[in-house]
C-alpha cells in the first residue's frame, strides 16, 4: 500500500492537514504528518493512527531547511513509491526542492482518489473563493445553498473554488517561498476534482502573498484557474460568480465570449477594497462584462450604485438562499437564555471582543450563563488573552468552525445567538438561528436590519451597533424580560417565504434567463480606460532607475523565472516591489536623470 507523507509547515492550513490526514488514516493508509513544532498545533486534534514528525519552529528559512534535510536524508519517511502531499505554501516550497532532487516522487496538493481528473464542461459554472472545504467547513455555506437551489435545472454543474493559500512575503526568504510554491503548484496541477451533491467540485490552490491587495489576489486566481482548466477557460454557457472583486473578475476574464455571467456581491468591505490601487478599475471592468450583478441586500446595492452609477441598471437585490429543510426546529423553546452562542469569523468588525466584554457583565450577575464562540480568524489569540484576563476560562468556550450539516445541532445546544457585528450585508447565521427556533440578539447593522424586517420582535431583539459592551448587556436583560413574547415558528415561516431555497431559486431563474435584462432606458456605461504604464524614475543614491513594471524589470523577472532555482526570481520580485510600492508617493520628488 502506498504510504503518504503529508507536509504542513505553516499555520494557515492546519484544519486541512488535520482533516486530510484523519481521512487517510481512517481509510487504512499509512500516513506521516510532518509539521513545524508550533503552539498552534496544540489541541489541533490529530487523528489516532497518524505518525507525527516535527521540525523545530523558528524563522521560515530554518524550518524549510530542516524539513528538506529530513525528507532527503537516508532515514527519510519518504520512500520510493510514497506520495508527498504539500498542504500549504511552505510545504510547497519544500516539495519543489524535493522534486528537483527526487523526480520520481509524486507530489500533490491534497489526497485524491482521481488525481488525473480534469474539470468537465457544464451547463452552469459557479465560481467562488468561498466554499465548504476541509480547511474551513463552514466557509461559503451560502454559496453551496444557492448552488443546490438551482442545480437541478442544469444537466451538469461545475463549482470552481479558488482558494488563496496565503504566505508571508517578508524579505527575500518569504518571496522565495512564494516563487517555489507557485512553481510547485503549477507542476502539480493546482487542482483536485471531485463529486459533491451540488455538482462537480474543482478546488484550486492559489499560493498568494499576504497583504498584496485584492487586485493582486484576483490576478493570482485568474492565473491559477486558467492553468487548471482543460481549455484554459470556463466551459459553460452560464457562469455565476460569488463576490465581484475576486470571483467576478475571474469569471469575466475566463468565461466564454457567449456566456451569460451573473455575479452575486456579498462583501461588507467594498469601501476598503476600492481604496486599493487599481481595484476600482478592475471592478468596473468586471461590471462592464457581467450581465447582472446581484446584491444580497438593498444597502449593498445602493453602495455599489454610488460607486458606479453608470452600471446601476445591472444591479438587483437577490438574497442568499437558505435550505430551511436542513434546519429543524428545536423540540421546545428555551426556558431561559443561559447558553450564549456566537458563530462566525473572529474578526474586529464582527464585534467579538465587545461581545466577550458584554458577556462578562452578565456573567458577574448570573453564575449560570456560558458563552461558546464558534469560528476562526485573526482575533483568535486576542480573544484567548481577553478571556483569560477576565477570568472566564471556565465560562467561555472556543470551538473551530463546524460543517453546515452540524449547524442545527449546534444551535439546539444553546439558548441564544448573539451577533454584535457592526457591518453585515445579510446575516446568514442569524437566519439559520431563527430557522432552528433559537432566539437572537443582533446588532442593527444594515444586513440584519433588512433581513429581519417585520419579524425582529418575534425572533429576538435588535440592538444598536456599538463598541460599548453595556449595549449588549442591556439588550440581553431586555430580551430576557420578554422571552415569553417571542414567536419563533412565525418568524421562521416568514423568513422561509423570503429566503427559502424555492423562493430564491425562482428569482435566480429569472436572472439566469438569456432574455433577462435590467430596467429599460439605462444604457451600458463604457468600460473604464486605464492609463498605460509609463516609465517612471526612482533615484537610489546616485543610481537612477527608469522603467515600468512591464518593461525592464518585467523582462528581468521573465528571465529569472526560467532559472531552475527560485532565488533569482525572488530577488527580482523584491526589487520590483520597492519602486512599485513607492512610485506614486515619489512621483513629485523624483526627477529623471539629465
């Protein structure tokens, strides 16, 4: 039996490593997991039967060198005939070196029963950066629900899930990691193709330098998906992309010329995105090609119309689809609101730190209340520190994201969903809670206010978005006092009529129809013109460099990309980033050499 050596040396894809190695071990496959000895693995839940090897944690370069030595040594766990799975960008960089020294080793990005399978043509292609996966089983559940709602209308459905595999580009070492990761991902084929209940799923790994901005992220996804598709384009007459800045850009660049393209915008952070250089032009080009852009709420539609008034005629409001059949009502309503729940990303705008502080106030009054935080995100460590500082380690529990199929059980284990997000376009978790008969205490941000219009008093209570924990505590006390007035079954019925799969599918069919058009009398705006790259001067001491990113330095990078070792290309990339990042600020100060 072929053994598997699974390598995961970073910290961003621990969930995928745990899930994949557990599946291999359960199937009886001998599997060795090679990781860096980092605290993030503590409590990660590595499955029994998985052999774990650790290299010392430290600087990225040191970790990679230690892993390479181990895999290439005489006593390496990687024997002839074994499979090497590189599960994150750092592992891809090591796999690149191993593959050059041992070309007989088969290297993949995740285990697959059909490694040679390629994406087939379909009647409907769904392009999305979010979809349930081993690394994050909850991400993109709303995309999955929308796909399931309309999938039966099409002979074949292809879900194209582009995943950003982020790495730190700090220094030449970080850039070397990125170059090697991109090369190995291309060599291994980027993608795995498998069957799901919604259709054929193509999961595409996109090694991505963190912090480079959405335009760069979108370009990386375009390149990776193009390389993964048999013809280099999306072979479907109908393409539905979820999020404009990533999937919408990808879809409009890779769809067939005759394809109808529908884009659903979910993003809560468009204002921040459009402040990034080139983002507004990239989004406008997407709008020019798309046939319809669906916004999950009226506020989001108005925001987009304000940014791009010339394309307002393409904007419609079509909410997220929710399969209410998957969310069973709890057998009896909660008698007391003692077990609080938060489910979602651990991010600043979600108000999770304020939620913890508000809970602390109620916990001081009532020793019975508890809080469970379900999710992952950048605030995980700050949350743990805040919980410890408050002395609430025994009252507040943190859990990783759960798959969509486990949401009902999660809701039934708790008495109240608390959602303190200051910025939300829809509020998917809020509707799911109501669907299970769970009361909600929700900040009145634009999405939930619209989503719960007319039923908020039946489902729970809306509170003002605030950083003040007293707002949450006071809201809880008010909701607790009127718990007997709630009517969750009536609220559920009203929301199912608005957001149930059948209702949303009917609206999507209207948009999917080839003769569907926006309001009459609104001519299409011309695609924006983007200024051509011009030479720009940068003075470094006595040295003056004159060139454009696609000129001299672009040629150097092209040449360096042909060198087998990643070092030269990494150096050129670093060299390009310095003037590229400062040229706009220096434009008024730098002068060309006489």
